[in-house]
């Protein structure tokens, strides 16, 4: 998961947890606030009643001659005020919930009870507010508060998403730059437009590392190219001298055997040098890619080239090309690439086995695959087979471990995507996905065996 997604999810999750806690505690908080506001309102009404008593006297509420109680309810019975004479022993000042019977109906109120003395008498003042009204107000407050909290969380999540996207934009640019690096030579150091010191440091570190890698890669290519080129001359001279000694009638017979073995060794050395030189020249882009190469023709040329080797190992090679494709490239390099794969398929195949070259048009390009019925490659070895001088044990002992390295280098040079699927004991399939924009409209079903199984 991307860092931006993780940060956004973490921010959203933390806000949702806070929201759930607030929603859980909201009823209690709102209820306490509603009671506090009600108590404050009851105390304010108490002051208003005292002001009236001070102005008009207690007689306006209570008749001293009869000791009658004064009571007043509003129309909806939401509030009431009562004043009655009491004994001093009954004084109990408090605010509490209490039930009252009003017109035959029992209602619950929040009641302020307060004793006061005026004109030599002691009175009990009660001011009440219906708890149903308080609960209705609390419910409305809870509903709107919940909507408000949800809206705040959603808004902050989108704001965080936008902020994180802007904050991590330099990191995204760095990642995209690294993804576009297909070859060390294509990397160009550049500055990063950000005020975040961590990203600036990361970009500078990557630039420094890639420049060192680029320099090391160039030195390696130059070294391989120079050494390979310089070694070819003395090897060719030695090979010529050995050939002269072999053709000399005065050379002893026992010496001839050693000379032949030496010549084979020189031949292998020359093959290695030529392979390294080929890789170096391809990596230095010393080859042109301006030829129109028919993949069907290329496959047929490979089949004709290996026909004798197929007969020796009693193998069959079939071409399954439903469509042809033509691309711009280097015919010689593409021939070498496909030939090395087919050569490996022959070398590591079982006697009487089969090799299939299949081509088909896909949405992303033209796929050419080489399937064999050979020994296969272990899963842990697949990632190493393209390393130079890394090889399986060849049956003929002639392999020097550069064939697949050349295959990979030529594929990269032409922008061909190479993939391998192999099962030990069942065979290996090399797939090449060529970036071909158009294919031949003439379809064909070429399934005739190129080399029949030898009897």
C-alpha cells in the first residue's frame, strides 16, 4: 500500500474513532448541558420572582389571612411557579427532579425549591420546568451535534487527503523518476522543488548514488570493450600459429593432440571475448535499429539454422504463427537473441523431445514464445540465469554462460519485454513481447514440423 494511502487511512481511522467516542459520550454531555442551562434558567426566574415580591409585596402572591398557596402553570404545563407558607423546620433548599400532579396528570419536572423570609413570614418558592421539554431539547441538540460531527470528520478527511497528496508530491516525483530509469546512462540528476528538507536530502542522495552508479557502469563498459577488443588480436595470432603447427608435417603426433586441445581452448576464449564485445557494443548502442524485421521470417531462419542439431538429438521443432509481425530493429541482433534461446532449448532438451515457437498478436504487442520439453529451471535459479557466466551445467560442456545475458541485452536494446516460465522436469518457456504497433493482416496457421523425429 502506498504511503499516501496509509497516511489518509490512518487519519480517517483516528477521526472515526474520535467521532464514535463523541457520539457515545454525546447524550451524557448534552443532557448535562441541558440540565445546567435549565438550572441557570430556574435561578434567573427566581431572581425575577424576588424582584416582583420586592416591588409588589408578598401579598400579591399569598394572602396572609388565609395562608393560601399561590400556583401558576403555563398553558402547556411546561413550567410552573408556586409559593406557600412553611414552617422554619421544613426549610430544604435544593434543585432536583420531582413529580407533580397537574390536573390529574403526573408530570416530571426539574424543580428549584428555595425557602425565604419576608414580612415576618417564611415561604417556600418552587419553580419547575418539564423534563419532557428538556429531553426534547436534548434530543434535538444531539441530532444536530451528530450531523455536525460527521460533517466535520468528512471535511477534515478530504482536507487531509488533499494535504497529504500535496505534501507527498515530491516523493511521488522521485518514485516516478526512478521508475523511468531503464538504463544507468538515461539518468539525469535534477533538483526537487520542495521546502521539505527530508525530500531534498532523499533526492540529493539518490542523485549522488545514481551518478556513482553511472560512472561505475561506464567504466565497466569501457573496460569490457577495451579488454575484449585488445584480447581478440593476440588470440587470433595464437590461433593462426596453432593452425600452422597443425599443418606442419614435422609436428610430432603426440604434440598434435595437445595442439588440438589448445586450439579448442582458444576457440572457447575467442567466443567469450566476442560475446563480451557484442554485449558492450549493444550497451553502447553502436548498432542501428532501422531494419524491417519479419518475426515469421526470423523464426523460419532459426529453424533452418538448427535443423541438423535437431536431427542429432531426435527433436522436433514446430512453428505456430497465426499472424506475422514486422518491427523496426536490427536483424542480426534479433537473430542472435532468438537463436540463443532455441539453442538452449536444444541443449537442455531430452532426446526425442519437442520445441515449439508460437507467435500471436496481443493488445500490448506481438508475443513470440519458445517452449521446450527439457529439464526445466528451478524457481530459485530463474532470477540468476541472465547473470554473466551464471549457467546450468551444459551437457556438451561448451557453454560459457553468456548466451542468456546476450538475449537479455538485445531484448532491452529493442524494448522487448522478456519473461520466463519453467517447471523442473517438464520444460521452459521464454516469452518475448515485441512492441509492434501493427501486424500483417494475412493470417496463417503454420503447424508443419520443421524437423521430423529421426527414426
